[in-house]
């Protein structure tokens, strides 16, 4: 699994002009799934992201995790994270999981984060989405299960 994690003041997802998910302070997670991913990768990545110490403490140091600041998480499926641009000009997406597996593991990831006590919101799997955010810092990280 691969995730682009952005620390945000706020983030929102719209589908056909209607808001389907929104958060205040927290993390926007763009989540990609590979064909070989399993529940093991879901568990690892969810715990890793929730535990990342990327929020500032009283001294301005990135020392606090999402749960320590009472933050929320917006999770958006993003198969293009597995796009391969090495050949030609059109990306290849053979490194992305088939939709059935990707959706199952995406939903499992959201459930694990929720079980870890984090308020979650989501986009709509497979839909054309408009994602807006106010990146705080900016802080943007790439986190992988491998």
C-alpha cells in the first residue's frame, strides 16, 4: 500500500458538486493499493499513519500524533499512486490492484483507523472526485507498507 499523507487545517471531497466527506484539523490520506496487498499491509499502514508525530507541540516541534491533537482523517482512494511513468507519456496502472481488491482494502483501512479512535471521513470509491484542502505547514509525506 502507498499513501500520500498531508497535514491539513481542513479538507473536503465533492462528487457531482455535493460534499461526501469533510474534516477539520487532521490528515488527508490519498490511498493506493497494490495487487499483492493484504490485511497485514492495511493494519501496518493505518497504525503507522495514525501514530506519525507530525503535529506541532507547544514548542513548535513536530512531536504529536493525530490522536494526541484530536485530529480527523479524510481517506480518498487513489489508484494513480501506482502509475508508472517510466515508458512513454501515458502512465501504466498495472501496478494498481483491481477495483474489487482495492475497494475491499480501502474500506478495511478506514475501519481500522476508525477502530483506532480517529474520526474518519471518506471520498467515494471509483468516483470522479474534487478534493480541496488547506495544507498546514505544508507537511506532505509518502508512506508505504513495504
